[in-house]
C-alpha cells in the first residue's frame, strides 16, 4: 500500500542565512560557492561575525521534501535532530510544511546541526555546516514501514560522510526494492563526491534507480573531461539520470531517451536550495504520473522560484506556478 509519494532521508539542519561580501569569505578562508564541514569553534566564530540572519529548518533533502509537499505530494522525512531548542524549531518548521517527520530526537550528545550560509551580491551561496546530531543517523533511525510505503525514497548525498549513514542508505535501498519501490540519490556537492567517489559510484550503479546531480558533481563522479562524457557514463550506470546545468537548463536521460529542459527565466537573488527545489519539482511530477519532459518543466519552475528570493523554502504558490503556463510563470517570477 502506497502511503507516501516521497520519503526523504538526509541531514536535519537549521539554516542560518545572511548576506556577506567577498571580503567576508576571504577573511574566513571560504571557497566561494562550496560547502565546508566545520567544528563547533568555527561555527561560533563565523556566526559571531555574520550580519543579521534568517533561521529556518533546512538541509538539502528537507528542503526538497518541503517544496514537494507544497506541490501537493505526500511526503515524509527521516533525519536526526537533538532534543534542544533548534531541534524543536526544525521539527515545527518541517511539520508545518506538511511533511511527516517520525524520527525521534537524540537525547543527550551533540546539539542539532546548523548551516551558516553566506549569500554574496551575485547570488552565490557559501555554506559552512556543523553537523552535530546529524552524524548519529544510522539504520536504527530508518522507518521500514514508511520506506516500503513510499513510491520513491530520496537520499541526500551530504549524509554520505558518516559510515553509519552509508549503511543506512544501503539498508533503505534494500527495503525499498523489496517492496517494489524506487530509490533516488542526489550527489549534493562535488567535494562530497570526491571524498567518497568509489562508494558513490557503487551505490549509483548497484542501488539507485534515479540520480540527481549538477554538472560539477556528475563530472566529479566519473572524473569526466566534459559534461557529455559524464552523461554517457551516467546513462550506463543508472536507469534515470537528471542532470542540471544552472542557466543552461537540465538534461534528463532514461535509456535511449534524452530530454533537454530549458531553465525557467527569473532574476537570481539567492541560489540556496536551487537543486533541492529542482528535485522536488521533478519527483512531485514523477510520482503524480507525468511524463519526463513535464517532470523537467515542474523542476525548472520550482528551481526558478527558489532562486528568485532569499532562502531555500518556497514563497510563491508552486502549484499555481506549475499550472500557470510559461507566461504565468514569467509574470510570477519577475
């Protein structure tokens, strides 16, 4: 029995977003546009130097789940927070977004994770993540009934760092496939791919039915000299590959099929969550039974909405946007 369309599994993180100039990034030794894992001391130092910020529940897969719920999908999420103030903020926010969140909090131990996101004037986001309680996620935190009842279990590549989480991913894939369900994974970040390249390649080849990646991530996975070489390698490894290229749109590969999807026009304010929203649109359309080009259209619209404002969560009516046609989308997104 299908009880969910999408079940996300990822790092449960509270996002703190603030504007910053390039000098701030240089001062703290940050690689612009990347994601760095930091310890508690660095988290305190960067946070103290940040300007006014916006705090909300976040994490890549959680953002995808929230946007997919906004599109009308039935969505659940598994991720570990602590039994603390930020953990309660996360639980309230994601539940209020319409996402089922059954994972019990960590009692004692590390605090809830937080991601310090600096957005520069060009719209690029640079992320500094203190994982905290996230790293404790393991097989014991899986919900086998929810996984078996979800059309697609969607796995966040950022969670691939801890060995326990890798084991949980493989266990989740076994549960999903035993129930005749699909497994999707997003590569999340090229640096994350490089850290675990062999494990990622094995998972994509042996466990995944759907792969999400941007151009940098897919080229890192296959050490490919070009995007086209990477697409051919992905085509050999996975049944459905969904590859994004920022303003150049995206490419969907399914066996012999190849669909080029144009990016939806919008003014870029903050690129935080663009890939998360893209995956949300694609999976919401896919689990609703739409053909692949329509899934790509929903995905591009959701991504355009995400980058048209500050913060990763949708602020416009995504259902109206995907049903409004090109002119309606252009008007709504400016």
